[in-house]
């Protein structure tokens, strides 16, 4: 079973599913199943951080590059707000991690904004000057 996990992951997953369906628990690859379940638990926070990062990056660009504002930036802001809301609706307990993930996402958003705008890092506040509630409010956009 160890070999199958390493050589054909898809087949391993199908096999583990069948073993579960047939209640053949004694044949399960528990070591790797535990590892996979643990990884599944990390996916949602990573996804939330990613959507917050993209949302915050576009809001930073909106604020600090007003001459370059575009419909695509607005569309991205709307899309990522919706994705954040959807993730939190599907995973309510993830709401407890929002302050931590929001802060982490902001730091990453600044790095992206620097790369995409060419503006110096010092242009952007070290800490996010907006609240999570502001950022998530439909139609809200930062001013210059």
C-alpha cells in the first residue's frame, strides 16, 4: 500500500475510498490517510488567506494608483469578496481565524502590490489601515 501511495496517488485514493465503503478498516493505509486528512484541514485556511491577499492587493492598488484604476480591478475585488464570504459560509469555524489570516494576507498583499505597481514598499502602510468589515463591505473602495 505504501508503494501505491507513492507511485499512483489517484489509484490509492480510489482504493482507500472502496475500503471505507466496504468497511474494511483493517486494510486502510491509516498513516497516509491521517496525513491526507490533516492536509485537507489546512486547505481552507490557505484558500481564505489567498482570497484575502488578492482582495487586499487590489484595494492597495486602487488606493495608491488611482490613475490606473480599471474595471478588472473592481471585478477582482467583487469576486474575491464573494469567495471569502462563500468560504466562511461553508466553513463557519474558520471565522475564528479571520483576524490572524487577515493580517497574514495583508503582509503578502503588500509584497504583491510592490511587485505589480513598481512602487516602493514604504508607499504602503506597514499594518492594514482598513478593518476586515470595511474590506468586505459591498461597494466599499479606499480613497487616495
